[in-house]
C-alpha cells in the first residue's frame, strides 16, 4: 500500500468513526418517536437511517433494534388487551398484570400500572427502598430474542416469561412526597434527586411530581437498553456501564458513571473472596484440580479489575472534558447511546472523537 492509498484509507476510517455520534443521535431520535403510539417501529427506523445518513452497518444495527422494539410493542399491546386499559393507558387489573409478569404470590395491594408504547411502569404506594427510588428486575433470559407469536403463546398458557425486562417500578406521588418530607436520601442518587427537586426553578410543578417524572424517565431508559441489546439482560453483571446511560438521559449527569465505576470495588472484593477460598482449600489439602481452578478464578478476577480500572480512568477524563463544553440536554441524551452500544474498552476512543467534533 503506497502513501496515497494509506492516507485515503485513514481518511475513510476517520469518517466512518465520526459517524458514531450520528448513530447515537439516530437511536435517540428513534426512541423519542417510539414513545408515541403513532409510529411503526420498522418504518421509524428507516426514517431515522435516512435522516442521519447512517452507514450500512449502522442501518443493519438499527433494523435489528427495530425488530426487538416491534416485539416489545407487541407484548405491551397483548397485555393491554388482556388486562384492559383506560383512556390514559392505565391497566384496569394491575395486580393480575403484576402476578403474570413477576410470578410468585406477593402482589402489592396499592398498585397502579401504566403502559407506554414499549414498556410498563408499576407505581407503588408503599415504597420501602431507601437505597433507590426506582428499579427494574428480571431474569437473565432475553425475551425479545423470541418471536412475538411464541411469547404471546407462552403468556396465554400462563407459562413463565421474562417480559419483566420491559417493566419498571417507581414510587407513587404520595410516596415521593413522604420521601421529600422525611429527607430519607441514603444514596448518591437519592441525594441528587433531592438537589434537583430543591433547586429546579424552571417549573411550577409540585416537588413530588418533578421527582416522580424524573424517576420514570430514568427507569424507561433502562428498558430502552434492554430493547437495544439482550446483553443488558443476559450479562447485566458484566456490563461496566449500566447506570451511566440512564443518568445522562434523565439529568445530563455523570453520577451514573460514578456508580458504574464503583464496580472496581466489587471486582477487588471478588479477588479477596477467591483468595480466602484458595487458602481454605490449601488447609483442607484439597485436590490439585480444585486449587488450580481457584487460582484461575483469581487470575481472571485480577485481569477484570485491571481492565475496569483502565476503562475508568480514560472514560472519566474524557467525560470531564465533555461536561466542560456546556452542551444542551439533547446532546447528553444522544451521548448516552454511545455507552449503550459500544464495547466498554471502545467507549473512551469514541467519546474522544465526539469531544473533538464539538
């Protein structure tokens, strides 16, 4: 390859890399439209691809997301028809819906459920979680990898599904109000919400309503991640950036990055646990095979901790630079999708390209 060919290849490669943020904007645009019931998931993806002049690979990715989104919409429609909804898309039988989605025998007595286009929110009157103001929980099976017809058949037969990957829970307005009045904010996220409620001077809405709206936006963003990729469901524990996208999206905040990167502490605890177990195996004169396996676990845990530390430093440095550039909310909404779609080790590189383009 001569110098001219190499230069042209490098230019083409750089142009492709700079399209990453266009891809992120396309996803933000796509899910912004998908919040409405007036758009067809596949057609909406085609329009976003045209609008942002996406590359063939980006178009293919968005098409796959649209197929998953279409299945999510289909699941929600089926549940609406089965349990009934009013004009505000509130379920008439939230307890029955809760029992079907989560299984088990416990169902909150004071419960409301609301359907958005591709997800379901459960509003709980009794909120006993001091460490969080919203959550979603589901098993490790990617329900959106299954054809819609098969999922509906499972639901109709009362078989267990993982439609919980499309559901989230949040406190009622009264529960939010009680939280505000009692000042029970035991987590960084809770403290941040309190600061938002106190200092938000752009709205005249009651504090509890502001708080609840923001919680719902945050949790819906998690559901969007589940729709984008089944990896967030199947391998959630291995994802470095779980909270970062939701915080960027709900409040243009880097708090999620702080939360996610504390996984380093978790990795270090895992190393210590394996070391204690190895010491016990030595004392018990355990078979060499068990000792070697535990030694392998320690090596893997150390490599994982080192990997996280490297990603942490480079990502945090770039994010600080980006926040100094003073962007509007729509920028951070789009930026959140880079964390949702890129492998963790590639995130710093593409964040750097985004920062350089601004």
